[in-house]
C-alpha cells in the first residue's frame, strides 16, 4: 500500500521552504506541492506545523483535510485497480485531491465563507499583537457586511461585478475617496490570495485579474528644512503637552523619521552613550543609529538628575507605572496618544505660521525628502528608512513630489 506523508524540502539560503505531500510506493517517491511555505523552525518532523507558527492551528487543520482527501482517493483507486504505480497515484491525487480537488472544488470549495476566513485571519493578527491590522481589517469587513447584508458571503460571489458595485457603494454611501477604496480592496485581495495559497479556494474564482482598483495619485505632505526650523523656534513651556509634542516630533525627524509607535515606546534602555538602539515595530528590523547633536539636545531635556532608570519611558506619553502587557489596551493607548500629539501639532503649526497640515507621520516624509534632496544613493535612503525592499523606497520617494529635481536643474544651468 502506498504511504502518504508531508515533507518540507529545505532550500539552501532560503528563509522559507516548500511543503510537499510525499507519495511512497514500491520504494519510489513522488511529490505534490501544497503551495505552503514554512520556516524550518515552524515544521515538526512528525508532520505538523508547530504551535509557534502564528497560523499553526489553521494550517494543521487544512493539512489534515488534504491528507484525508488524498487517503480517500487512494482507497478508491485501490478498489478499482489492484496494480498501481506511483506515477498513477500522483496523477489521481493531483487532479482529484490536492490541487484541483474534484470532490471539493465544485460545490464545497466555492461555498467557503469569506467572512469566516477573514475573521480567522484577524484572530491571528490579534494573537500576534498586530492590533492595528486587526482593527483595519475589521473596518473593511464591516463595510463589506454593510454592502452585502447577508450573514455569509461565499468566495464564489466575490466577482468583478461584486467588486465594482462595492466600489460604488463605498464612494457613495461612505464618502470614501478613490485611494481609501483602493486600500480597502487591497485587503480583500490579500484575504483572497491567502485563501488560495492555503488551498481553501479555487484559483479560477480569483476576480482581481480583471478588476482595476481606483486610484488618485497624491503627494505625501512634508516640511522643508526651513519649516522644520520654524517649528523648532516656537517657544513652548517645559512640562506642557505642547512642549512634549514639539520635542517628540523633532526627535523622530532627527532619528531618520521614526514612526510614532516606535518613538513613543522608547525607554532609556534604548540609549547607549550616543547611540539609539530599537526594533522597528512594523518590520521587526533592528536599528542602531548614532544620535546627532539635535537629538541629543532633546534627550537632555528629559534626562533625570541622578541615576537613569532604564525601564522608564523617555517621552511622557506612556506611563511606566501602567501595565501594557495586554496588547489591546496597549494599542489603544498608542492610538489615543498619537491622536493627542496630532492635535497639539496643529497648534504648533499655527504658532510657526506653517501652511502645511502637520501630522506626526510628516516627520518621516520630511526626513525622506531631505535625504532625497541631498542626493544620497537609493540604497542608502532605503537603509535609513528601514525599508526591506528598495522598490518600497522608490514608491515612497515618488509620492513626495519632485522638489529634489530643483537642485538638479540648478546644477545643469549653473
């Protein structure tokens, strides 16, 4: 009798490895791809995805179903044909149980509930502490539920027509702009792709090949170096929210355009002499940068007299006396403090007589713009911003506009 098992094929130099269904019969083996890729640490040689994988339980349930499907087909094949070869077994399972999945691809596969799958993905986000993703995907799902109005939404019902009408609904009923609609659609597309990759939905159902997302090119807001100086020169009283807002914004700017979540979470333990060491919350990338004089001066404004307590927050927005171990509570606090800082940034904007509407993330845009104007190499800007892919940096700079080209024009004609 043929033996079925799962096999992780390790590839040298690769972070993730493909998982195969291995068929062994008469000392010969054949392999069928599952289209699942795993890190070696997440695979147990007993044939299971480890619990440490963020979607371990979901993937194991999926693999168990696929194994049962394959075993059922194998038994049916054995009943019809006593003499089997491994090639025939592979062909039958491949066409009927693993990829096309005849028993499920017609009715059962097409009837899978989009909402149920999406909520399962959101649960994974929450378990992994990705509160903002959990929240953002929930907002999109609520909009889709509002449009669909039925309790279940089968994947087969998400067609090009469905997407086009949903697009109109979001613009008319929610007043969403094209770029907001696009961001919503990208999340629906991501969920659809995840379901396909996990073998839960047929590729033939994929509607995004023929659907064009709406978009309206915009330029990211940013401040010039002169406007940054105007902001610095605003007189604020120490110990006030306006003072703290001014300092945390400028510190983020002088530290490669840190995101709010990263800078508000800084503790004195992150500072070693004249270096800042932290892990970017968005990418998990470790950052170590030398603090320039402007940033060190801001730190000195908050450095306590006597011995520094390493577990105290640098900027007084989060409270070291509070327990932030609950990720939902912590994320809610970060979100509310971000809104508070943005409120005071508006006041600073008025005091500095700056026309551009300022929000905290503009510190990052402004730093990127300055780096671009200094004509640094693209890969240097990528490293400074902490992007994992240079394509992300290219897209980022493109949305900042072409001010940096003014310097290039001056060089050409001077």
